[in-house]
C-alpha cells in the first residue's frame, strides 16, 4: 500500500512540476549533450588540426630550404663542371709541356752523343797527326807538291778539313747549349703549369666538397620532411577517426529522444541516503556551487534507493546509454545522455541489460540492482546532472 501511495504522491508532484520544467526547458540553452566525450573528441580534433598545421608549416619551410639548397647545388654543379673542364684543359697543357720536355731531352741527349762522337773523331785525327810528326808532316806534304797549284790545293784541303771539324764541334756545342736553354725554359713552364693545375685542382676539390656538404644537408632536410610528412599522415588518420567519433557522438545526440520529464528509475524501495551534505567520510567534498557545514563536510551527489538484489532498473528518460563496468567507486554503472544538457547515472548495478552507445526509451530496462564498487549492500545510486553539475534528483522524479 505504501508504494502505491508513494507513486500517487510522485504523480501529483510531477503534474505540478510540468509547468516549471517546461519553463526551464524553454530557457535552457541547447548545449552539447554528449558532454565529456564530445568535448574531449573536439579538443583532440583541435589538437590534431593544430599539429597538422604546424607540421605542414614546417614541411613548407623545409621545402623552401630544400629549394634554396637546390639552387645553390645547381650553381655549385655548374662551377664544378667549369672547374673540371678548366682542369682538363690545364692538364692537357701540362701533358703537352711534359711531352715537349721529353722530346727536348731526347734531342739534347742526341746532340750530346753527336758532340762526343765528333769530338772523338777530331781527337783521333789530331792524334794521327801527332803520331805522324805533327806540323813537320804537314810541311813535308806541302814541300812534296809538284806544283804551286797542287801545294795550294793541299794546303786548302788540309785547312778546310781541320776547320770543318772544329766548326762541326762548335755547332754541336752551340746546339747543345740552345737545347739546354730550351729544356730549362720548358722545365720552368712545366713548373708554372703544374702550379696552375694544382691550384685549379684545389679549387675543384673545394667546390666538390661544398657540393657534397650541401647535398648532404639537402638529404637531411628531405629526411626531416619525410618524417614530418609521416607524422602529418598519421595525424590525418587520427583526425579522420576523431571526426568519425564526433560525427557518431553528434548523431547520438540527435538520437537522444528525451521527453524532458524524468520518471522514477524503476527500483521500488526506500531512499537510504539523501542528496547533499553528509558526515559519511566515504563521500567526496562538495562540488562547485555547493558548500557544507563542518559537521557534514562531505557531499552525496545522488540518492541511494534500497531494494531487493537484482531488481529491475529503468531509464528515467530517453537518451543514449553508455555502460561502464568496474569494481571501484560506482562499480558497474550506466550513464544516459539526455537532451537539454541533462544526464543521469545509475550505479552499483549487478549487470547490464543494454549495450554501450545504445539508444534507450523512457522506462526501458537498462540493468539490475547490485552492490558492485564502493557499496555496503544492494542498492541503486541514482544521479541527475545538469550541464555536468549534480542536482537533487528529487526535484525531477519526486521523492
């Protein structure tokens, strides 16, 4: 009989509250009702977008640096090519001078050999003349001439032979000296050309070193770009997933068909603990917007309804239900997201009768009473929250 009277009393209170709730609902802003999940998803979405934008800006900066380096590489490449071409030309000159030196050295060796040979012939003739009496032999040859003409011819012939031999030796000596001077000049040219070639070789090596360093820097920048591109791709994939989650949550909000009028949560039994300040140390301190005296410094954010273990628990209004298994705190509990910023919580359940993310109707069975989590016996911990702040459930369901 008592439960029936209580239901009648609740019905009378509900009738009187309809007008008040209608007014409240009219002025209550239509806010995001998938609260923490939607806010978290949107925060993550913003974080991912910021990260993607930053990484893309870094990629653009790296690409700009790469382009500048490529221009430098192109210039260096042209300089290296020009230096290598000039080096090839100077090497060819050096080779030509070296070839000329070799040829001149061969000519000098030949002149030296010819000079030695002619000198040897001249020396032999002089030795013969000496052995044959030297000037007396010459005089005998002249005095035995039969005529003046023969005498003159013999004198001229002997003088010419001796003079010709000496001229030949002198010419060979002069040629050898000329060749030695040419050899010295060519050696000087070779040394100068070798110094020029070495300087160009150093310049070419320096340019090649710069090119290698710039190319390595460009490769490093490209590696960083690829790394950032990978991070951007991963972030975009994560963003796509978050966007999908947000779309699902927004769709869930649209499916939260709430009446705006809350019913009793099914379990029939006495209220074993009221909403508000308490001296029970197992409860948390007061939430924002509430204060408690020193004698009751703790706060109970809902009401506890006693009842037989396994009693049916019903949705207090339509919405989207989410299940949370657990062995601490609320234990196995359900949170239903309603429209207009409302949410309801059902704690210490023994088991669930719905799946997480399911749309439920007002009065639909969502689970069964139990004593999971921080509980001293079978009961239902029931909360109603408005814009994330706990409110007294009795104001909405009638107690």
